[in-house]
């Protein structure tokens, strides 16, 4: 675990920093690998962001893979701050299992009102 991530976890524990997710950079798509809660895996090939992958935060645990390829539809964009808290746009609508709909902003899950 990186020092920055360790420090971010300490800051969250003492109430200074707030987040549900932090970015973990990986070099290949996780496939069926279970992504730990609290992590968003950013798949990067060289300098190209390809996928953002996470486990559904709605409780069903379904893996969600978001394409970051500007040539594909649908596609998403992801940025992260110094602490690696991700912001993803547009919203994520998980249409399987628990069918939840949410935003990720500064590492926080914000549920869409239905």
C-alpha cells in the first residue's frame, strides 16, 4: 500500500478526509476478479486510460466495467484528485441485479433519486 493511500485512510479515520472509493492503477482488466470494496481499478495501458472497474456499491457486488475509450458508446471520463479520490462522469446506472443508479464525485457515492 502506498504512503499516500495509508495517509488518506488515516485522515478518513480521524474525520478530516471523506471518501468511499480510491483509485488503484492496474495494467490489465480484472476480468472476473473480485475488486475489493473501496477501490476503483483504473486500467491504464502506457498513458492511455482504458477502463474503470469497481464492484457495485448497491450491495449486489456485480462487477462494473466502464469504458474510457472516446471512440466507444457508452463511455465515461474519470479524473482523480491528489488523494486518488475518483470523479466519474456521467452517472453509472447498473441495470443488473440491484439496478442502482449513482454518481462518483471526489470518491463519494452519491445515489440518484428515483
